[in-house]
C-alpha cells in the first residue's frame, strides 16, 4: 500500500487518484473551513507560488472537526469568510480527518507518521494543548490529527517523509520541501 | 431605496448573521451567492476588489464587508 493507491473527492464531487501526482513533492494539509481564522492559508499560498514550478503540489482537505476559530485568537474574531480560501492550490471536498469516519488517506498518513508532540518553541503550543484539554481531550490521544493545518510531506516517490503539527515553523516546512524537491 | 444586495457563499455563518439582521429590520434584500454564480462573483470582486463575504450594498458603490452592525446601520439608514 502506498499513497498513490488512494482516491480522494474533489470539491466538485469527482474522484481523483493520487497517482496523478507521481513525481511531485506533495504537502498534504487538513485545513480549516472557509470561515475560521486562517493566516496559514497565506503562508501555504506563498510556498505554492515559490515552488510550484519546481514540482511542489499542495493538497488541502477542509475539515469541520476542529471548530471555527484558532485558539488564542479571541482578540479579533474574523467576521467574514473568504471565497475558495483565497488560494490557488487544489482544495478537496470537506471530510473527516480523525475519528471513526476519517478518510482512508488520512488514516494512512497518521499510520505512516505519528504524533510527536507540538513544537516546544512555538507560542501556540501551550495555548493549543490547553484548548484541547478543555474542549476536545480525546483529540490528544494517539497519533490522530490534533488540529487544523497538520501537514504531511510526501516525496517524489510517494514516501511520507515528515509530519508537521500546526505549530511547526513554516521555515522548517520550507526547508524540508526544498530538500525533497532537490532529490530527483 | 434601491434593492439591497448581499453577496454570500455557502455555509457562511457571517452571511447568515447579515441576512437575519436585515430580516429583523424588515429590510428586503437579494442574495447573490458568489460560490455558485460566476457573474455574481465578478460583480462582488468589481465592487470590493476582493472575494470576502458577506458584502452588503445598496447603490453598487458603497458597501459593507463582514457582519458589522454599526456600518450596516449607517449604510442602510437604520
């Protein structure tokens, strides 16, 4: 079993085979819905603009399992929604990424790369851990996806090489993407 | 007053808030879903130079983005 065996649903409701992405470096991300506090979409679009020509593809999988707002963002509640999340990389159909109804792709990804904890040096880690303990304590168990914007990096041969929690720095994500792009 | 237009997308809690507010103030409006209708999407973009919703307008020039009660009241003379 490898990543190219999986099918996913596009946001038009059509089936798409991940084998179509053979040879590309993939960053698979479970994303918030269109109406959450989502500065990460901007960062992801930035990476896409920079490395798309070299073979990076970003695949976004929206999910409603993690509430609308980013924890710690009660300062400014965003009272609007952005069409198509404001990005140009593919966004697939909304679906579960954890729990009993998790899509097969995400069951596979979490089996390949488990949870190693949130990044200790990230200010969001403590806030996120406390928010989860308070509201979704069951999410902290095991290797499941813990929150929006968990990212899985897949190399050009379909191997899941790394998992980044939402607290992972974008600099590190970028560095690893470049390393994968350079390996031919 | 010309017909109030509200630009929206599917599953948009803020759009719902605007619509409910207008209903509660007995303000008639037309909903334009920019996710489903390309012409509406273009009109929304021409108006607000972005694709954020909800956008509320009366005259097609002045508009309010997001659910902002104060600004909506000012726009609609409420």
